[in-house]
């Protein structure tokens, strides 16, 4: 599994979700880049602080908190190039 969506932790975060990336194999670099581009254009990213406090991005369609599960080296290798 490459990613999973997590539901908001409380009801006041109606337009926010946490996107947890489990592992990004090197062959999925383009997929990861295009996914982040789509999220940035359509939804917008927020910080852990903003997520916890119920804040949202400026986009009315929603907000995404990007997180990484586990410490896979590929997460760092791929994400570091793109982020």
C-alpha cells in the first residue's frame, strides 16, 4: 500500500484529511510528484499545527496534512527530491 487517507481527528475539521504515505518506491517518483501537484492545486497543504487547531488551507475544497509512515529510506530519497 502506497498511501491511505485518514479521517480528521475531530468534527470541526470537516474539510481536512491526513494523507499518510507508507512507502514510495523509486519507480513511483512521477506518481508521487503528480499526486502532490494535484493536491496543491485542488486542495492545499496544511501543517500539523494547523490540522490540530482545525485550520484549513485557503482553498474551499479542503486541506491535506501530508505525513509519512515508517522510516523507509525510499520515502526520504524520493520525497526529498520533490518536496
